C-alpha cells in the first residue's frame, strides 16, 4: 500500500486556513446566535462554562498535538499519544465535576458547565487525531473535520436555543455534534493515516497503549506544555473570572462577544503556525538555522500586518461592526474594541514566535514565560477592573501580550545562536 504523501506547505496552509476560518466563524456564530436569540446574560453563562473548563482541559491535554506534530524523529507511537490523551481527558472530567460542585453556581449554570466540559472531552480526543494528521502533513483531513464540525455545532446549538429558549438544550446539541464528528470522521482519518504509513513505528495502529515507562517519559516531556497551555488559557480566562465576580454575567457577555473578534486574525495565525510547525521542526532538527529564521521571520511579518489591519478597522468602523454583528448595546463599547485589537495585534506576533519555540522543542522555558504573562494579566485585572471596568481587562491583555512578546524574542534568539554554535563546531 502506498504511503499517504504529505501535502506542500502552500496546500497545507490553504486547507488549514479555510478549515479554521469556517470553524472559528461558526464558533463566533454561536455567540452571535446567543446574543440575537438570547441576552448578554446567556452569552455570559456560556462564556463562563468555557472559561472554567478550558484551563483544566488545556492542562490535561499536555499539548500532545504539538508535541506529536513536531516529533520529527518519531520517538513515540500514536498509540502512546492516544493512551495518554484518554487518561488525561478522564482526569479532566473528574476535576471539572469537582470544581462545579464546589463553586456553588445555580443548577442551570452548573449543568451548562458540565455539558461544556463533556463537549470539550470529545474535542480533546479529536485533537490527538489532528496531531497525527499534522505530523504527516495532511492538513486537508483536519480541515474537512473542522468544516463539518463547525456548521453542525452552530446548527444544533441554534436549533436547541431557538426551540427551547434554554441554553442547556443548545449545549446538548454541541455535545452531540462534537461526538458525532469524532466517531464518524476523525477516527476514520486516523485509520487512513496509519494504514498508509509504511514505517515500523506504527505497528500498534489505532489501539491506545498504556506502557507505564513510556507514558512516564511522555508525560515528563509534555508536562511543561500542559502547564503552559493552562497558563495561556488562564491568561484569557482570568479577566472573565474577575469581570463575572465584580461586574456580573451581563458585562461578561458583552466583553466576551467583543473579545471574540480577536479570533479573526487568530484564524490566519493558527492556520499558518500549524502548517509551518512540522517544517520549522525539521529545519531546526537538521541544524538549518537560516531556513528556520527566514520562515519564522515571514510568519512574524504576517502577524504584524494582521495586527495593524485589526486596529485600523476597529478605529474606523468599530461602532458599525459591533452594531451589525451584535446589537446597539454592544456598540457602546467601541473604545474597548480598539484596545482589544491592540492586544490582538501584539498577540499575533507573539503567537508566531511561540510556534517557533515549540518547533525547536523549547518546552520547559515556556513555563516561566507564561507564568509571567498570566501573573501580569491577573495583577492588572485585579487592580483595574474594579475601578475602570471592562477597559481594565483590555489593558491587562495588552501588558500581558507585551511581556509574552519580549520573552519569546529572547528565547528565539537563544535557539538561533545554539544552531549557529553547533554548526561552527561541526565544521
């Protein structure tokens, strides 16, 4: 049987971009549906569910998808990644249940949080299949999955909320959509990739493997990235916790809806970063510092341009955009929109540098990096949100993004110097 050939970087980007733009657009559409059919309070409850479950899932995921995609030497089997992901997801569900029960939320809010956690569990398992696809540079299959999952999720959530007028039924639709795509498409993609892989490293195929010594090594390798992803999630979610605590669910709904517009640029950033990561990893593993630097510089330049466009649009047409997309009450926060786009622009550049660090396998250094980023966000939020409201949350995100950018540049420069030194010694 012939091996499934990797696609070119251009084709992988094209597939990833369109897959991400459809999926992210549909996720944004969920907030639009809730804002149109419901109220800012309903948006706030849904956002709170995401904010509580995301850090837990991010930590237990251990960023295995990126670790797997950049495993250029194939040190671990897909079965090892799958086994560890299933264990981690089970732990995450237990933790989410415990947090929800101890938090004392109203029963409807608690049920929404638990259902969001269940949906994210199915998404987490799909993610490890995406890592396999990304490792083999067949982003078309991941993109098709996203193109199915996004519209199906939006449709079922919208139908559930429209018919019942209750968010619980909408989130149940979300659970069904993500489970159906996992079982109906993602698992089949994994079978296709593995059945067409002639290497000796994939002999166990699709079955999860729980070899204790191997899992211990993989956890030790990936644990820093799990911690980092939890911190990245907390950097996004801490403002939401503090807004909910000080200002209430209505203000949280308004902030979350406007902040989600930052995702427009993130779609391009993630599509490019995911497509380029395997190539960057191969350049770095081969000691080709020049090619690594050129590709990463191009990515950073794209991030800067995206940020400039986002800020310009917010300044020129912010009120019209918010009124058209949501409701006039959201358009009262134009200044917040502009400040959030500033944070987004800095974040786009920092995110590309993050892809570079991860491709170079600089995992552990990202722990102090994002500890500083999240700590900055938390302190500024606690300082400013009680007195300046939503504007304080935007300022916190800007300062956190600046810290991330500066630290990331230092790590990338160190990685490039390391390649240059190794090449000189080899001559």
